[in-house]
C-alpha cells in the first residue's frame, strides 16, 4: 500500500498541468499563420482546455466527459502521429525539428504522452513518484525545446516562412 501523496506532490502535479496548459495554449496561438491553422489550433486547444481543467481540479480526470474527450483526442493524435512517423522515416533528410512533419509529429507525441499521463491519473489524481518525475520531464521538455530552437537561428533558417513569422 502506497502512502497518500503529500501537499508537495499535489502542488507539483497541478503546476505541471498549468505549465502544460500554457504550452498547449501557446502552441495553438502560434498556428495562426500556418496553412492548416484551424486544424492545428483545435489539435492544441483541446489538450489546453483538458489540461487546464486538471490543473484546476485533478479529480476531473475521473469524469466521463473528460475521459471520453481525452480518449478520442489521444486516439486521433496517435493515429495521425503514426502516419507522420511513417512518412518521416521514409522521407527525412534532416533533424526531426528541421522537417515540418517532424515538428508536427513531435507536437502530436507530446499531446499523446501528456494526455495519456493525465488519463491514467484518474485512479490517483496525483500519482506516484515515477508519474511525477515523468510529468515534470514532459512539462519541461517542450519549453526547453522552444528555448533551444529560439536560440539556434541556424536551425530556423531552413524552415518555411509561416514558421518564421509567428510573432
């Protein structure tokens, strides 16, 4: 029997959800000049809202509507990610972040991983230590990646115009 999580664990879980909700919202926002912007805004806005709800009330993951919406969205993202991964493996010529399909694949994997983590938290809204370590790593990864890409101007030089002119 595992001990009940302390207030520090609850705070960390909520903080990770707030951080990921902010990341997903920002990811939706930067899609404004993408050729298929509406699709990508929805892809990122759904987990932004679902994750925000978890940040506000971790017990929401046990609710039927939350579980259903997250399961459908995860399935959609997983199937799409599999198709992109197949395409990426056949046609890649650069680093994953140099290819548009690679960046799209990365976003879908982050969405699927985070929503899966939240979905599995319905039994224990805070999770164990391993879940909190994984949550912290996943929550920090996209932000560290964005900082890396922002600093690395050479990486962005090969990107299409719509990826360079967001803000």
